[in-house]
C-alpha cells in the first residue's frame, strides 16, 4: 500500500491504541478522538480526501483557519471555538503527525503553526469570597450532607487534587493519623497527597457520620460533586468549581514560597510548564516577593549593615 494514501481512520485507530497501550487516561484518548472528529468535519466540508495525503503543512494550516470560522456545533449554527480549543486541536494533530513520522508513515513532520495563547491568569477566590464559600448553607449547616461537603471542599483546597481523584478515594486510602491520602491520577498513576490539621478535623467529623463501612470516602460520583458545586454557585453567586480550588491551592502554595518543583509534585503534574499555568500571582504579590529578595537591598545592606531593613507586606488574597 502507498504509504502516502493510507486511510486516516486506520492511522487514527493505531494512534489511539498506542495511547491505550501506554496506559494514558481515557480523557486524553477522548480528547484526541475529538480532534480527529473535527479534522474529518474539515475534510468533508472542503472536499479533501480522508487519507494521509492531507497531512501536509498547507492542509493543516487550512484546518487551523477552518477551526476559527466553522461553528463548534453546526446544528446550532453558532458556538465559536475558543483560542484554547483551537490550540489544543492543532497540538493534537502535531503529536499525531510526529507519531506517524516515527512509524515511517510520513516522510517528514509537517509544520503546524499553533496560535499564540493570551497571557492571562486563572481566576481565584478572594478572602471575602472564601468566607462566603465556607459560610454557605451547603457547607455550614449542621446536617450530615454539610458535614461531608465541608470535608470534601477542605480536602480539595488543601491538596489541589482533581475531581476524579477525590471521587476515587476509598476509606482504605485515607490515613488520618499521618494526615495523608492515596489518590489515583491521570493514567491510573498513584501518588500520596498530604493535608493538615484543619482538613483532618473536617474529615474526622465526616467519618463520625459516615461510619467505617468500606467503599468510597465521600459516597459521591463525579456528577454528584459537580451538582454540589452547581448548588453552591446558585446560592452564593461565586464562580466556584473544583478546578478553581486546584488553582487556589497552587497559588496559596506559591504565595507561601513553595518552590515550583514541590508544587508540581503536590499537584501530580509531569511537566513544570503545566504548573506555571495555575499560578495567579497579582502585581501586589510580585511586589512583595521582590521586596523580600530585592537585589539592590542586599547590596545596600552589604555596604551599610546598620541600615534599616524594610518591612515587607504580608501576602494576602
């Protein structure tokens, strides 16, 4: 068979099986499948063949332009893709082409120009918003569900774990004495995360209600956790979701001068560049950090050891 005219469906199936063999997460595999579905929509709309001959720099550039103009859901006739979605689609196609080069299906790697992403910070909650969160009735009521919800939110905030990781915790994974819990992250990779005294108190209170029955710690599926946060949003008006607490945890850690490599391990990321996307340091944070480690202040004190040390403002939210 001519290696330049192999059906894309065949090559895509081979690529997805490659990811399954490497035990990559189902969400990762589904994301690639979504990128392939958009590619086939583009090929059908533009009359291009659905084979490997379209994996060229020109065709992939045209695909990127199509993603900017074609509606995400054509039956609605609207819903434009975000720049982040377009970036992800093209990045997936570049990885796919790199795999095909390694498999000697493509003679060379086509150029895939990725759009520049805006340099924006993830939003996090202010001090006042955090007070509102923990005083809302879904967390502050005396009933058993609120006891569970307080423990869940405290654990998410203290560890920065993902929704899927929190949902997968079983009672046997929890060690209150040593204040740690075993979670299963992307690709079923296990890691230990730590929590501190405040979260421990909430967890003890929940176990008093829950009992020692084996099984899931919080008795909630992912949809149940999402519904909890939907109810909190409706009650408080806060833009709260589980991943925002992950951003919040990372930002708290950095504000406490935790190095990025430690934050990476706590969050369970493989690459440091991924961790940097979670950081939401404000101008005031950067000013305080610079004041704490000012290069010229170090020189000034070296020249004049008796000069007063400037008072540093405490980092806040």
